[in-house]
């Protein structure tokens, strides 16, 4: 019997299939709690995506407009709860810009030290979580151990590990502790050693590299068009950092570099954050050398600075000053301003409007994560379903910043 010749067209073998619609999230940690992505899939390939930031709805900006200017600090802590000190400093600088106040040099270096510690905390959390979400649990534990060392210093200085409410208009709540410099000099080498250990384990792992390299690629031009800033922009090769481009505090007097990538992929975003931690350590150690061991940390301006407690208890002038600032708030001159600093994820801007009273008339935040999350759909379209988690993790979206 002669064999039958099955001449079948390849298209006949493929079973007909319609695009599948899938809801990814909201869940934690992969989708950061509130985020939902509505996906249209062809097999495991993403054809179309709709990224929704969800409904956190804490009403941050409106709450800021119901208290005094000083009572905003606990709210800005919760904008980016991974590096809250950077938000404290950013908001204080915005109000000081409206009041035309310059804080003492000692305070400027103190703010830089605490802010860069917060930046290290932010990057450790992001890179550690990225590793964990791809199955690398040991580096995550190392990075979190390093973050605990950072938080030990912040707790010693502010009394709180996470949300500090330590910034003040015209200065800081307390001067540096006598042990601050020594704590930084001892802790930073140990922190960087843990980062190096994690880096060595991950960057020699073929699976980890394959999951990130050439995944979630974006060009510098597209990133700028999306208003991206911070490590995500710098990973595309654009060396824009507010601390260099528009220096504030004492950043222009410190020797440090702006790390940049070249491919704009998830791996570059990971590597840029690792490099930035080392630059933050350089800034902290130089600031420790330059910061005076004594002297004021607050501006000498009774219109905005609370008097010493001893004066409140013993003099009528101190009691009146304290009462007016607490009950009515500092009277910020009538007008408006936009002030911006380099937050953990990019340009953190505060647009403030004052009607001359002790309560802000308008507080508007320009959070870096809001613009960055707006570009997620462009990065994941055409990618595989399994690529969403590493791409999203590399953007380091912080839900509190997207509260709009």
C-alpha cells in the first residue's frame, strides 16, 4: 500500500484564537497594591495595555491646604515613604524660596547627609525588590540588611525609622547628634559591601541578565517626551540631574558624578541605581568633612522659627511667639513659586500659592513617579506577559506619589 501524502498548509495546523483579555492586579508586590493593567494578549505577547494607577485617594494636596505651612511636613513624608527625608527637604526649600530665607551652612550639609541616606534607602528598596521579584531572594535580604543600617542612622537623628517629619521651614527640628559623622563613616563601607555582594551574585547570573537586558527599552528622546526624570531618564543616556543642572544646598561644592546608562532598558535602570548609591556615599562622606561640629541649624528669623522651650516657659515673648506660630502658622508672603529638587525617582517639584496667611492657599506636587508610570504602557506593549514585573519594578513606582 502506497503511503498517503499529507500535503497540509501550515496555516491549517494553527488553531484559530481570539485575543485574550486579562486583568493584572491590583496586587502587591508586583502591581504595587493599587495598580491594575488591562491587557490584550495574543498568546503570551502583549498586544495592547491600559495602565490604571488605581484609587489610593488620600487627598494629599487638599489636606495640606487645611493646616499651617509647618503642618504639611507629615504629609510630604508619605508622598514617597521610602525616601521621606528628600520630600521633607524639598518642601522646606520651596517655602523658604517664597520667604526668601537662607538656612545656615551647617543645616545645608545636614540636609544633604540625611537626604542622601534616604536616596540610598530608596535605591536599596527598588533594586532589592527587583531581584526578589525575579526569584533572587538572597540579594534582597542583603539589600534590606543594608537599608536597616541606613534606618539606624536616621532613627538616631530623627527618632523615627520611616516617616520622620523632621524638616522645618528655615532649618531642621534638631541639630545633628554628636555621633552622626562617625555613624556614617562606619556604616557606609558596610552598606556598600552588601551592595557589592548582591551585585556580584546578580550580574553573574545568566537568568537575571536575560530577564532585564534589552527588556523595556526606551530612547532618551521618548523619555524626555514623557517628562521622565531621575534614574529612569539617566538610564537612557541623558545626564539630567537637578543637583547638577540646578544646584541647591551645597551640591555644587561637592565632588560627585552623574551615572548614566546607554540602552534605556531594565538592566540599565538597575545599574544606574547601584551606581547612584556609591555617589550618594561620596556626597555624605564629603559633607561630613565639611559640616561644622557646632553652630546654628535654623535661620535666625522669629517669624517662622519656634523659640527655645526654655524661652516659652520663662518669657512672655517666647510664649506669644510659640502660640502664634502653632495656632496661626508662619505668615508666608503673598505670591506663588515652583521649587524643585532631585527626589529618589527624579524631579520632585512643589508649586505653592500663598494668600499671605498662615495656611497654604494651594499646594500642588509634581511627583516623578506619576510621569514615569505614564510611560509603562509604551514599555510593555509588544513584550511578553512575564516581562511586565521586571519592567514595572525597574521604574520604581511609588503609589503615594501618584495620589492624584
